[in-house]
């Protein structure tokens, strides 16, 4: 018995069609590019200093190549299950199972973190007008975020993707406004960022590792295969373009922020809110509101996008009988996977209540959820980098040698990032999230091996196309 069958076309979508721009908005919302200039650049800049822009540029090229790999799978195996279905068809059904559960866990980490981040930055923005503080307020705002995101996602992908697109555009415009004001104040010349003789390979290598995760999320464009009439063309193109576009944004913002911090006493690597520090330095502290609003709105669009992504993966896995068929159900009015959406919303709401009741530090929870998401991204990118050249060589595809070359470049770095992420084991919530992820992967892989030995027909079901148009 073979576990790899021929590749049929996906069924025609009877529901509403979404545009390429809305697919792009969905993918970018999952990447959440606003987080890079507002928060995470500090972690990279600790190691790369004046060459932070170079680290993001180099990793941008690498991740564009990884996006090319994933887009090839998306072109051959369009499915709302995304890498669950891609890897099940191209590598092995067990790889598909592992990827499916890894994506559910990873995207859930992003989904659970989004309302908390939204509440945190809304609270910070409100300090300019009405001083409120406390985890209770943040959890309440997060619950409102979650309710609005669930409502939009339930009403349909066309509506929620459009809202997510415009919200993401607003958040990026806020960041760009701060960048323009900064360049207007300091100018754009900074010769220190071009003195490559001072470039040291060791610190830059660590910066490259940390900047990989900034690009994660582009592959979620594949979750909308059932809602576009051009899944084999639009989705692969969006995957690549979204990485290139956010990469350009990352490089520009890294250059501008490092330029600004050359005039600030404290280094960028020690700043928890670099844009707010820049706003104070140029004499316009009110600009910090735009940074807070950018992150708050980006968190909302991320909540919508991750709800849409995870619900469709769950719907697809239920259709392939990997999980209970209860979740392979569409809302009779809107045609969305309402049972999966409601279950996800209930779990996130529970996490918000626990955070508020136990007075758990927000950033500690966000860091733990982020660890889970980052590990999931790394695993699915590693599996995709292995699966794509193997599949293309089996098909004698014209791009097979290019795919192999990309894999030889990207795999060592991805594996190195995975190694340093797993060991030494982090402490606190990050360590707990890491252990949870490792145990989950081992359980799912063992589950797949048991099926392969005793229920091979269950694995065969994974590589068969089912009615996934939602």
C-alpha cells in the first residue's frame, strides 16, 4: 500500500471569494511586522549593533528562499490544512500529523498572546489621557479584543480578512509616521552603519538566529486555499511577496532606529520600548501613543488572523479524521468553522481569566506563548525544507536542483536556531512551553507510528483530499 496518491484539484469553492490583497493582509497579520520595531529589535540589536539592518536583510533573503520552498508545496497541494496537508502528501503522513499539531500549538500561542499584548498597549496609550493600570484592566481589554475578533471570524473570511488588512495597514502607518519624524529630526546619514570593517562574525551570527522568528507566519496564506478561486497561483505568490515586503520594512526600521539611538545615552539593546525612547529623545513624547496604538491594532489583526488560521487547520484535520469529526462542521449561515472558532475563543478566554485571577505578569505569559509559537515555526520550516526537494526529485521537477540548493543553505541555520532554542532549557514559562512542545511532538509522532503499524488506513486518509472548501 502506498501512502502517496495522485494530486487532484481542490473542489470549487461555492462560498465568497477573497482577493489577493486580503490573503496578503492575512499573512502579514500573522507575521505581525509591527512587533519588530516596537519590541523585538532590542533583542537582535544587542548582538548586531550598527549592523542590525544587515542581520534583518540577510535573514530576509533566507526566509524568502524558505517561502519559495513552502510556496512550491502550496502550488502542488492547495488545502486549508496548509503544511499539515502539504507535508502529509510530500514527505509522509506522520510528518503531516506532527506539522498539524505543531501549527495548532504554535498559532494558539500567538492567539493567546495577542489579546494580552493588545490590552497592555491600550493601557499604555491610555496613560496619556486616563491613568489606569493593573492586570484586571488588561485582561478585560483582552476579552473585548477576543470577542470582537471571534465575531468577525465567525461572520466570514471575506469580512475578517478585509478588516485585518486595513487594521494592519493602520498599524504600519503609525510606525512609518514615527520613522518619518525621526529621519526629519536626525537626517538619514549614519556612516557607522556602513563601516563593514567593524563587522564581527560571532555577534552577527547570534543576531541572525534571533531575527529568524520575526518573519514567521507567512505560510498561513495557505489556510485560505478554500476561499480563493486561484489557490495555486495567488497563495504561493503572496507567501513570497509578504516576506519580501516585511523584510524591506524590517531593514528600513532597523536602520532608522539604530541611527536614532546613536544620539541617545542608553543603547537600543537595553530598551524595552525603543520607539517610545526615540519619541522622548526627539522632544515629542506624544509620538509614543502611535507606537502603542500600532501594537494594539496589530495585536487585534493578529487575533483575527490566527483565529482564521487555526480554525481551518482544525477543520481540515477533522475532515482527514486525525481528530474528531465534530470540528469538521460549518456554520449554516456563514459557512465558517464555527465549532473550532468557538472552542479556540473559549480556551483563550480561560487563559485570560487565569492571568487575571492569579495576577500573572503579562510579559511572562506573552514570552511563554511566544516560545511555543517560535518552536512551531522552526519545526514546520525544517520539515518543509526537507520535504520540498524530496518531492520535486520524485517528480523530476525542473526546480528540483534549485530547491535542493535552498535546503542546503537554509536547513543548517534553521537547525542551529532549533538547537539553541531547546538547549540549554530556558527557565520559567519559556522552559515549560519548550517542554510542552517537545512532549507534544513526541506523543504525536508515536501516535503516528502506532497508526502505521496497526491502522495504516488512518494514515492513508491524511493524503486523500476531502471537502475542505470553507
